[in-house]
C-alpha cells in the first residue's frame, strides 16, 4: 500500500514538473516572439514618426513663404502638434493620428490652391510642395508596413494564453495609424467610435 502511494506521489510530482517546464518553455517562446514582433512595429513607427517630423518642418517653411493670413488654421494645428509631439515618440495614439489628420486636411487645401504644375520650378513653394508630395508616397508606404506589423503583433497577443504572458511581460496592444497623407481621410476620432462592420445591422439588445 505504501509503495502504491509512493509511486502515485512520484507520478503526480513528475506531471507537475513536466507541466511547469512546458509552461515555462512556452512562456519564453511567447515573450521572445513578442519582443521580435514589437521590435519590427517599433522600427516602423520610428520611421513614420520621423517622416511626420519632416512634414512638420516643410510645412512650417512653406508657411513662411506664403500668405500667412490664408493659413491661420494650418499654423494653429502645426503649433498644437509641436507642443505635444514628443509625447508620441514611442507609440502611436489616436490623439497623434488626429493631429496628423488635421495637418493633412489643411495641407490638402494648400494643394488645391497651389498645385506643383501651376508654380514655377524656380520658386521655394514649388520645391517644398514637391518634397511634400514625395514624402506623402514614402510615408504612406511606411504606414502600410507599420499597420501590417502592428496587426501581426496585436493578433499574436490576442491568442490564448499569449495575452496572459504578454500582460505579465509588460506588452500591450498597439494603435493603428488610420490615415494616409496627401488624400482625403475620415476623421479618426469619429471613425474609432463607429461600430465594426460585423456589428452593423445586428440586434444588440
């Protein structure tokens, strides 16, 4: 009888040790994968953040060379962005996207008034607008890469039991950058409050 309990005890302890080691191993794999995925998304965010900083400087220079009275709104938005800019260096947020949305909205008004084709190639305005439009292309390409990396990272966190290990490891879901430069966008704040496609036309009572 004693031998039976002894063998049973050894089996139970062995099972517990195996489970513990398996969980510990899986946790390490999850943390390592999250670190890699987070690194990719963070690198893309850094690129996008730097591009937005370049856009800020170009638009400020453009304001200096154009009629300032016609660009009061843009000047005000650029000022707000500059005041809070450093807050968003590490991570994307809906507030930052909203600021970029407002800047892009005013920038589009300038494009409607001053197209590259209608300005002499020798003027400062022409060179700045050309740089801005080239920056639009680069930024939008990086936006796509950032959102793709963020989706991959967020989906991995959402898997059970990854979200438990992610929380204990200090990993959190990232925000998407929901606008594009040089084109008309929906207000990101309003858009974030809308029901997802799957929830529309459903009885929520």
